[in-house]
C-alpha cells in the first residue's frame, strides 16, 4: 500500500515570506501567491477554504516535509496550515493540531455554513517518549487513526485532535453536506477497506465505518441533501507490472451514510455507456498522480445534481445528473492537453469550476455558469511557467469557486528542487 505522508511536530510556527504576483488590471487581476514559500520543504496538494460568513477569511493547508528518503525522524514530516483575514493578501502560519502524535499525513479541509473550519488527516507515529516505528502508520503494532480537528475562530486556533473510527487511509477525504452540515470522512476500516464515517454534530460522535466502492488509491465522494455519492472507473493490470487502466464508469449513491449503495452506469445524453477513461491523469506512480478518479462533486444549490469528470486523452469530460445518477447528460468536453492532477467542484452559488495543471507547470481553469452544459474558455492562472517537481505528498490540485472568485491551488518548483504550495485568486469576470 502506498501512502503519501506529511508529518508535523508541535513546534511554534515559523514565519515564511509569501510572494505574490498579479496579472491584469487591478479590478480584473489574477493574484498569485506562493503561500508556503520554503525551498527546504516539500509542500504538496494544497487546499483552501473560504469562510461563508466572512469571505475575507481563508484557511490554506498543504503537506510539508523534508525532501529526500523517507527516514522516520522528527524533522521529516510536517503539515502546513495558515489563515488569512484579507482575502489571501497576507497569510499567518499556525502550528498543526497534531496532539500527541508527532506525525501528520494527507490533510483535507472543509468549512461549514457557520464558518467553522475542519481538517482530517492521517495521525502517524507514536506519542512523545515512545520509540518511532520503522513505518509511521502504526505505533507498537497498533494502527493509527484518521484524526479530526476544528477551528471556531477562522483558523487561528484549533481543537485538540480526536481519533475518528477510521484508520489512516491511502487517500483520506473530507466532504461536507451543505444542506445539513453533516461531515463525511474517508479512511480505512480494520480490514483495510476504503471506508467512510459521518458526523452530524461537528465531530462529537461518528458513525461506524461503512465500506465504500473499492478501487486503487481510494474513492472520491460528494454529499448533498443526505445523498452520499461515490464513483469508480479505474482498475489494476499486473500483466506488465502495476499499470492502472480505465474501466466502466459507475456512479454510486447512498441514502444511509454508505451502508448501502445503488449503482448507476454513467451514460452520455443519448444513453450510451461512457467509455473507460484514458489519458495522463490516470493514476501513475512514476509521476506522483495518485488521486482517485472519477472526480465527483455535489451542487449545494440543488438536491440530486452531481457532476462527474473523467480524462479522455487530451480532454476532460464532464457529465451531469439531476437525479442522483438515474439519468445523465454529457459529455461537455474541455480541451486540456497534457492535463495532470485536475479537479472539479461546484461552488456555493452553483457555479462549476474545473482546473488542471501541466507538467511544465502551467495551470488552467474554466467555469460553467449553466451547471456544466458549457464551460468558459480556459484561463491560464499562473503568470510564469514554472518547473514541475515530483515529490511524495503532492497527489492533487484544487479549485474552489465563490460568487466573486475562483481560488486555484497547486504545487510547482518555482523555488528550486522542492514543490511550493501556490494559490491563485481569479475574478469570476475573467471567465465571462
């Protein structure tokens, strides 16, 4: 099993000078910020969340670990977290809420309708004073759990982490149902299956782990109006080594927190089953592309509406269902030559954003104003082409869309041989 791990110590936060660049006139400018800006650390798979009660309050997280061999020493693995009170112009780094475990891996971030931020992450290593194991995934042969913490003050301080019922996962996930603020976390159960657990009270209690549809590297999820959605479309071929191949694209929907799922084949508008995905965005160990696909997202403004995205050679294909998988329209085709580590997500107002980066690295995004029927021409969001860096702990990129901005986050090698976590704020007017 392959884990992308990021580990953190309970040390005071160190100041890092963010660097920013703008592209375009002031009212229509893209602001690009190197948030982590540390040439001595690997900062991958960055994410951002925006407080719905204060759109100037943002939280940014990423992996943050020492480059080089994966020796389990206290300086090897960290997680990065910072908050902003001015829309992302300035960032304040904070210590990660790792509690009595020195190590943290694969953090995920969400915010609820009240402006409470949450993180889930692999809790790794042992408590202080206990010898670190050869593998950080357990301590004294007891598997570690997926941890959970929350911030009630816009990301300035965080609660002590709790252990969810889930064990650490290959690709942990955290999703929130905008209709009721239920939070879904993805890790593993005691049998090693990718599983989901839900909390309906901000983490005070959690449901027993329920097994998700299984595929390599885990399963993407989305939730809306009490429906938990997942999708599968990748298999493993061992004939010539470990090769990941596209397979039948299936959308799964659950109304009982993942205890049972109903399977729906994803089809084109005319009812033809969607062909297996192909292209550079398929999982690839050599390039560090290990984000599960298909990607799925729920529209918070409309129960039953979900988007599903798969790669098709040099394009990305988007399919939409209005009834939780029973019927589909699409594909809407987005030209995306060389796309790796893409992402799709509905915003709080129903706008649908897609982003991808290339190996170069250049970063592009597009927005749909009509629920996925059409997308804007791609907008290049980084000012200068930057070198790509392959590093553990950089499995994905992200886009988050509000009514005014698209926030696009990715990692690149602008500081040399290590990836930095970068955030671009793109005015929605750039997509019109």
